[in-house]
């Protein structure tokens, strides 16, 4: 239990340091799992078809228009971490900037996107939906 708490504290420090040096933070798939275990919401920016073919468990699919309205759509998640992913991580960076402008200070990208998630052989959910 103590090691788990210490690990989460270290992850939080690493995320904060990256956020200050990179302008936005990115987390590895393993770091994302730790954040999700603490209540973070995963947001998937890929198309509905790609999302249905497999996504981070519990992820919510959003398109660009919805990201622009995140302040109202995700109001209940305002103080939580948001992990934004796409296929490779490049689109997610722009979305994180947009989310931070709307007050989501703990928005981060999934480094390497779903490609990195799958490369680490982490589980994916396959279903349509996910709440948009």
C-alpha cells in the first residue's frame, strides 16, 4: 500500500515536471493506468470506427467539436485528470491545449497514442459507443 502511494506521488511529480518543461504533459501507457486507477478519464479522439475496433478501457470518444465544448460537456470532470489519446499522440497534443484553455489543468496526452498502448499489450475494449 505504501509503495503504491509512493509510486503515484512520483508519477504526479514527473507529470508536473513534464508539464512545465514541455508546455503540456504526456504520460506513458503505464502512467496512464495509474492515473485511471485514481479516477482519470480517458478521452479518445479517433473516429467512431477506430474507437469500435478497440480503445482504452473506459474511454469516452469525443470529436474536435466536442473538445471545443468540453467546458460544458465534461464539467463534472473539471478537477480530475484527463488522458487524451489518438493513434499516435500528435492530435491529442492540440486537444490538450484546448482543454487546458477551458480550465482542465490536469489534461495530458497518452504518449505514443493507442499505438503505444497496444505495443505494450495492454487491454482494449471493442464496442461501439463510449458516450460522446
